[in-house]
């Protein structure tokens, strides 16, 4: 049996098997439920928080959340 989740190339004709389509719908519904229930935070995605120290030498005051450029690491 062929892979129901096989990727297709641009311009290739495709037929979506019911099993594949239903998996897409299940994934979309799961995502929607997670977003509405507040689940799916950092721990749900196995992302570990990281503390990054930043020094503002732009000469201007910046507020939390402002976007700063990075000149070098």
C-alpha cells in the first residue's frame, strides 16, 4: 500500500485518499480545540524556555517587546 502522507510535486496530479483527508481534518480539529482550550503551550510542544541577555546600545530607550537589530553574536 502506498504512503497516504506522501508529498506531491508541483504540477503533479493528485488524488487524496479518504484516510489522508480524514487525518487532515482530525489534525485541524485537534489544533482548533487546543487553541480554544488554552492547551498547546510551551510544555505541550516540548519547547524549553531560554533566557537571553540583551544589551541595548542603540542610544534610545526601548520598551519590553520592542524589536532590536543584531549586529553580531
